[in-house]
C-alpha cells in the first residue's frame, strides 16, 4: 500500500511508546508515577490478587514491546531492501544533510580534511601521526572535538561512505529487552548500496587505502 510505504520510508516518527533517559532519572520518575497509577487503579502491590494482575500486565507490556520491536525491524529491513540508509552527519567528516529526505551534500571545508587524511596515509603517515598533525593544527574532529586519535583516523579510512557507497546493517539489536547494539558478524545479511551519494574521495583512492 502507498500509505504503508510512506510511513516505512520516513526517517522520523511519533508513534513509538519509548523514553530514553539515565537510570537514576528513570527510577525517580517511576517512583513518582507508579504510586499514582496504583492509587487510581486501586492496586495494592501487597495483595496476592494484585500481584497476579501486575504479572499479567507486565506480560502484556512485554508482548507489546516485542511487537513494536518486530514492526521496527520490519521497517528498517524494508528500507535496507530499498537501498535507503541513514547517515549521522553531525559526526561524519565531509557530508551535510541535503534538502530532501535521505539526501546528502558535500561539506567543502570538511571534505578537504577528509581527503588530506587519505592522501597522508598513502604518503606513508600512520593514523597516529595523522591524528597528531590535525590536533596540532587545531582542526576540529567530526564531532567538533579538539583531539584526534588514531582510532578515529582508522575509522575514516575504513569507512566506505567516503567513496560514495553505504554498507547497511553493520550492527543490529538481537534482544528487544536490552536494546543492546552488537556488530553484525554474518548473523544477518548486509546490504551494499553503490553510489549512494557523491563521493568525497575517488573510489580507486579508497581501495588503495584498504
């Protein structure tokens, strides 16, 4: 259906029953909210009957969470099948969001730094040495920090997005309860999208670095 395709292609949504916060804040929130709910619903947590009710409600909530997780996964994999990927430009060196959804444009100033990283590596400089050069020249990191590290340089050199491609589903969430993200080591299929956006470095340069 066209309406289903429209919803699944969106990169935003307000239908998700989820909050993200630090644990102490969550504990404080629950400590305030649950007594109110128990009072409104006339639930006494010390009553065995109410304990049974709470168990049933917990099971229903868990099933709802699982259903939401399954629907979310279906939407994500639908986008992967369509070659639609997401890129967090706030921590990516050289690309900005374009005018349309899923569109990206080259950031000229950042692209110069990215190309320099590839060039210096091919000239024989190690990731640690390149990181020292950029830090000494007060060039900001992709996230706006002051200090560059060898691991950050390696991450840029190994990232296929710099040659215009995108490899989807590098990571996944195996457990809908913990929501912990793990690296996809052939547990699930990966989706290679070629020419997803304008390249920052030529493809041959990227593969020479690899």
